[in-house]
């Protein structure tokens, strides 16, 4: 899980371009974040779940 746990892999993570700059925020918490931040409310995207399961089976 440590390998995957970050905001960019969460279902609530949103990336938008505003005024030519990228803006990242959490739609669940409602505030700006960074791709590498980590919060306890993390819910991995489906493709990340599959990767985690695959890694778990190979361990």
C-alpha cells in the first residue's frame, strides 16, 4: 500500500488546468492538495486496486 498511497491515486483527486496552470484538489475534502500528499481518507482508484492485488499475490 505504501507504494501506491498518495492523493494522485485516489478516486477523489481532481486535476484541472486553470489560467494555464495545473490545479489539484480533493473533491471529497474540498481543498487544494498535491499529487504526493497522503491522507487517511484515501480510497484508491480501481486500476490502483488491481495493481495492489497483483503485487500482493506476487509477494
